[in-house]
């Protein structure tokens, strides 16, 4: 069980992971590798975790993070100016064809895996040597909102028709 100071809505994930690793070490079961799986990732596949662990064993990476590609080029993102009008966030890409823009990725919200020693040292996986595990977008559903929940339900229904 987590102590109260690690059980509120504002506690980051690394202090919780460190607590779990410390508990295991104190119990004589010190892990070398570990993974943090988020409960809001309903389409996570066991094979993805297996691939992440294999990557850690095969390389000198500290972490492997599940990522997925942005659906649209982020370089073409829009923002609102002070007057509430739309503007390009990066105007230098306004006339660039979308297929010519560099692919970008974001945290898939599924899991990260890593060396227990690195989890004890770093406050975020991207502060260390981190490799991506690219997840297809239709598996990278991270439920944070009611809209996410509705989308996951529709995707689940489509998969089981």
C-alpha cells in the first residue's frame, strides 16, 4: 500500500514507482527491470511490454517509452492570438506540404519500462537514455476524459463486430 503522501491527485508517477521498488528491495526481491503500466490504457498489448523489455535487455537504454505518432503534423498547429483570432503556432511551416514535415511522436499513455536503478535516479524517463516503442494509434487510447471513454467504447465495439 502506498503511504498517504503518495496517494493524492498531484503525486507524480516516479515517487510511486520508487516506493514500489524500495518495497521490493526491502522484501529481498530487488528488480533489475520494471515497468509502470497505466490503468487508463485499455488497448495495451502484452507483446508491447515484451518488446520493451527485450529492447532494454538488448541495449544500454535506461528506459523504453510507449509512443505514437501525431495524427496531424504538429508543425501546422494553430493557436489563438490576443484577439481570439486563429494563427499558426509555427508560421514558418504555413506553406509547407504536410507530407514534407517531420513525423513527431507523443507519449502513448500506456507504459514505460526501465532499469530499476534509473527509476531511482531520474524524475522523468526523457531525462535519461530513452528509446521509443512506437504503438499504432488505434492501440494508443489513453482515457483521461469522458470523450476518451466514449471513443474507447466505440473502438472496442468496432473491434468486436
